[in-house]
C-alpha cells in the first residue's frame, strides 16, 4: 500500500524531492507538499490543513484531523483522490512562490 501511495504522489508531483521530515517520508516542492506513514491499523496521509479543508467532502468517509487523514488498512487506498490532493498542494505551493 505504501508503494502504491508513493507512486501516486510521485506521478502527481513529478518534480518533487523525496526526503524525511518529522521522521516520516515527505515530498517537497517549494515547501513541504505531503507526508505519509504506516501505522498498525492505518496509513496516515498528511497534506497539511489546506489539503484537508479543500477536500473535506471527499474525505468525509475517513477519520481526519486538521492536517491529516487516516486510511484504514482493510480498505483500498483512494489513489485518485490522493493524486488530486497532491496536485492541489503543488499548485498551492507554486502560487505562494509567485506571490513573493
């Protein structure tokens, strides 16, 4: 599942750099884009608070917090949704750079 998630993120943000931040995998492009990590019962996906709020309706069937969503291990990952969230975050980060 983590490999699927990583491939989906990479496809949505091909220019992003992969690194470790907060001791978990992170994709970075003009700032941190998204983070992810595996846990006992879920995969944590962290698209920041803007990624969660912008896709709140689509994420409503998952447990969310201000900047995170939990994808249960016993259900398929919503890879298309993850891709849209990552593209949103890419555009958001690039727009911030243009404003400077």
